[in-house]
């Protein structure tokens, strides 16, 4: 809150005048006498002590000089706290998480508008370069998140999920995830662009993920779910034969999607009904 004297145009009474200030010297108002409170009907009190308690509230009828809060000296500039190494580490952590969450390219940290914003509002912060972001901050964030996921998965029954898609760079990617405590966590994303899309290759990747979740993360796998492609269906069958204790399932969302797509060419009524479900 600013000095109570700056609020004087809003209330009755005339505050004491201040000597003109210069850039190198600011007036000291600590020795100025307080204005006695004069609460009357239809007007507001003009005491700095009363204003500091909040306009619109009835102040105590009597305030001793010892109870009056000392007015603060006027200042023309903000005094920024020292930027510590702990704050810098938290700042870098937020930068890496923001980059991953929003899907931003690493080059965004070199954007001149972002640099200008930091220089104006957080001048003490050291802005990481895209090289630092890619080689240190993102790997550190991945290690931190993975350590947290291991704590969640350890000792719990889990379901492994696999889903493949083609990225905007035309790379074929397969994401392997694990669900524990009704939350889904990424185990890894495999780039299969240079590999044949066969059930045997997918089975090898699935078993490697099962080994990671069980042996390294300490999870108890009870089921495996994949998408509805032909090689995925065969890989599930082979996995069930090798691990009969596992429940192997097709993705229900893919089945509903394929069913809806097949009805598009037949009738809009059925399509709308399925989509509403």
C-alpha cells in the first residue's frame, strides 16, 4: 500500500505540504505530526493511521501515539529482491516443463519478445539458451518426472498401453504407457520409422516395456492394451500365449471409432447415435 498522504484527494482535510523532492534526495516524513482523527457523520477520517486500517471501517475512538503505525518514506523506484540460485533453478525447471507441456520448439527461449519480457519484469533471471534447454534442462525434467512415476507405480497393479501414430514429421511413433491409480504415465516413445510394421517387432517392444515396468519400476502388470491394427492384434495373441496370466485387450476407443467410420457411408442417423454415446 502506498503512503496514506497519497490518498488525501479522496478524503476531507488537508495534509501537510511536503518539500519538493529531487532525484538524489527524497523527503523524510517520519517526523511530521499525525492528523487527529475526526470521525463525523457524512465524512471520512483523515488520519493516516485510520487510512492504513482501511477506508470504510469505523476506527477505534482513541489511538495513542504509540499505537499509530509509522508512516513509510516515499520512494520513486521498486526495490527488487536479490535473485538467488534457488530461484534460478526453479525458473529453469518451469521453463522446461512449459516447453514440454505446450509442445514448444526449443528455439522459443531465444525469442526477442520473451527476452524483453524477462529483462523488464525479472531482470535478475538468467534466460537459458536452446542448447541448455535441450541438453540439460529437458533431460533433468525427464529424470525428475520419471522418478516420481516410479514411486506411484511401485507395488501397484498396472495396465500397459501401446498406441502408434504418424507424427507431423512423417515419423512413425509408438507410445508405451502405464496406467496406475487411474492415471496414465509415459514409459517411452519409440521411433519405428525405419522398422517394418510386423507383429514380431511390436511383440519385442511390448516385452521390453513389460520388463522395464516390472523389474525397474516395481509395478505389477495385470493387462496389456493396444490399438486395433492388424500387427497389433497378432502381437496381442502372441503375448497372451507367452504370458497367459496377462489380460490382453483391444482398444475399445479404436473399435468404436472404426465402427462409426464404417457407418459414415451408410446413414448419418446411425453415425450421430454412435457419436452421442
